[in-house]
C-alpha cells in the first residue's frame, strides 16, 4: 500500500481525558513539529500509523476483538507512550519509571510486545472506547491519506506527559472549547477532522459523559465530501454521527 493510495494507511489516535471538578474535562493536545510531512504545526491528539508489530501483538494476546480493531488499539497505546510518555490502558507495573523504560525501549526500536513481557505489563484494550473513524478523500495537494480510528481513554493517575521533541514540540491540557478558542485567536491551528471532533468533544462534561456519547452513535467511516451550499463550496460530513457542525467553507479548511 502506498501512502497516496485512496484506501488510506490504517492509523489510530486517542483522546486522553482528564476530569476536573466543576469544569469541563481537559484533553491532551500536541503541537506537531513543523518538519512533519502530515499536519505540520497543527494541534493534534496523540496517535500514528498502525504497523506490523501491532498486528503481531494483537495476534498473540487474548482480546475478543476483530484483528484490525485490536491492532489499532495497540497502536494508540504504543503511540501515546512514544509521543507523550503516558501509559494509557495498561495494567500491572505502571509507575512512572516503568513507563519511561517502555518509552525508551520503543525509541530504541524494541517492540511493545517484547517490552510489556519484560516489564510484566498487560494491555487493557477495553479501556479504549471507540469514538469515531475518519477516512478523508485526498485533497489535490494531499500526500498522505489515513484511515484513522479515534478512541477515548481516561488519563492515567500519577503520570506526567512530556514531549518527544521530534514528532511534537509542545503539549498541553485544555478543554475542547478552550482549544477551539485558542485556534480562533490565532494561537493554534487544527485540521478539519480535529476541529469537528473538538466541537463534538466540547459537548461532554466528563470522561463518563464522553464515553456515553461515543456509545450513543455508530462508529462509521467519516468521508467528507465537497458540496455547494448558499453559493459557496463547503466540505461536509454526515449529520447522524453526533457532530454539532457538519460543514465548513472550503476556503477556511486547514489541510493536512
């Protein structure tokens, strides 16, 4: 499969949620390095492509999920460790020192499967709640097309996120509404799928609320299309998947 193939490279990303008393939950956002080929400089959730080692690990652990679904959840866990230094959906030895060892091992080219065996860590794939799946058609200038599964996960206790200084250069916790306001003020930018997901996430008052919302709607592939509305070309998405905003003028869309 080539990266320009319209079938898209499988990918996974995770919305990490940190509840706050009397306030909307905070989500972990990362700023992509300007040198990255995809979404350079944009604010994103942790995540990345599903690779062969994710499928290998999915094939040897018990999970009760469809194979591609299990591999995507493993990729979301692996990428979050690599990019943010957070061990989501893990059981066993999950102290900060162990998570650091997992991260260092991944950066050194070791597989997540070997590392969790060595450090007696188990994966809890059920701790990731499917939220959405986006598979955009390519823009004229697009270089990479991804078929991305989005998940929701609770922020782990006693761990601190940190940048990897390669793929991302900054991270911060912020409510979905505050992140959108930051972008409106010119203090950040998001691509079309991230903006639509932030608008939907802004409807939730807690991790439990977001999980309930996620399970209330089908997880279908979102494939945006171009359509003229009121004399202006818009990029549109379906209106039955829980998104409060389902179109945006094409000239305003931030392309990946």
